[in-house]
C-alpha cells in the first residue's frame, strides 16, 4: 500500500512538471527579439498576402491669388471644386454628379502627365482647369451658411468617394456647363473633335434656370468692330446659315462675312452660341438661350433631374453616353508613375 502511494505522488509530480515548469523554461529561452519574430510569423499565418495600402494621391494646385503651389489630398480637392463650381443649394444627387466630373477631370489630367507652373503643379484654381476653393476661403465666402453648405458638399463627395467616369477603360473628358438651351451639344460641333460619349441629348429641365434667357444691347459700331463686319443701312443684319444638332448656331453670315457660332459667341462674349439679334437704330439687341459651351453635363439640368428623383448615376448616364462609373484605384499606380 505504501509503495502504491509513492507511485501516485511520483505520477502527480511528473504531470505538474510537464504542465507548468517545461513551458516556463521554453518561454525563458526566447529573447524579446525572438518573441517578436515568432509573433510576426504567427500573424502572417493568419493574414496571408495582406494587401499593401495604396499611396495617397495629392493634387498640386497653383493658387492664382498667392502665386504659390499648395498640395491637397484628392478627395479634399474634389470637395473644393464642387463647392466652387456648383451652388450648394442644389440637390445632393446633382452635387454627387458634379463630384464625379471633378474627380474624373483631375484623374485624366494627372494620368496624362499635364502640368502647369513649369511642371511644379498639376492645375490652376481657375476656369482654365477647374475653379477650386479651400475650406477657409469658403468660410469667408459663405459666412453663416458655411456649416450646412460644407456638410452637404462633403457628404456628396464622401458618398461618391473614388468614383470616376470612364469610356473604353480610360477617364473621359468630363466637360460640364451651367445651362443648356434645351439640348446639349456634340463635342465636334463646338470643339471640332468628335468624342463618342459627348453627344447631343435633350435637357428640358434647364428652362427653369435663371440663366436660360439673356438679352444684351451693343452699339452697332462695337458690334461691327468686334466681328470685323460692316452692315450698310437697309441691309439685312445677318442670316443663319446652319444649326448644330444642339440647336445652336453653326454658321452665320453677317454683312459679307461668314462666321461660326462659336466665333460670334467668343468675340461678343455671349453666354451661349444659340443667339438671335435685331438692329434697332444704332444698336444691336442680342437674345441668347442657355449659358456655357453646351458640351457634356448641364448643371441646371442635373439639378432638375435630381428634383425628379433621379440619382447621380442616372444623371451621369444621361449626359455622357457609352460610359461606365469605375473606381479610381486602378489609376493610382499610373499617377504615381507619372509623378516620379
């Protein structure tokens, strides 16, 4: 019996040594560095092929007022463009559509490697590229309305984060303008370059825009000087020779000179190339419909669609044909390669 008791105590002691002492000795044999290496190996086992974080895209903007270059994270830049280019009072879905055009524009610009200010900046903050305002600048402009306006625009940008418009696997020329005359314009009818996604479509919502109709008066002498024409007394002031698919003036004959609608618009600084005019005494009275070049997305049209319950994807697919809404991620490495 005594012998059996000794055997039992021996077994208990052996089990205690195996369960407690040996693991403690094993732990003591590892240095802190070795422990860290073991932990890293275990982590890698549980998360194989963990993806590396994408590098952040920053936009270098040449500030026209300060004549300095400032860098902004992509989505912050997009918010600054939306705030500067579209009224915050517009429907959120219209603001989201504007966010897509702004993001698409800058991604296309950066992947093409285009720069300004001797290659130090990607874009300016003017209409030459996209108008851009910082948060601090918007606080001064908006005053007491800043909080709700910034919140609304920020939400529109965040809800479309990383979305861009593509055609045939590349970012499009995402042009936009304020107000149509009821139709958008074919790109070739204004710029001379046909693009399959910039085709004329109906845009009836624009009739509610405060910029839909405009009238201005010019002295006849100024009209003649700016256009390089001469209108004799009793002579027809001009004849419209041809209209575009978007119902704007393609060609017009004034005096003995033939001009394109775009030439007349730019030389007289008209809101639109859909115009008509009459000569009364020594003045020319010009009436226009629409505001802007007419190519791409109409901002007031987008807002009208949003008021009818259309979402930003539907707005984008209406104004741009044969396109896809893609994620910007696949273009990040390309941008970084161009940057280097």
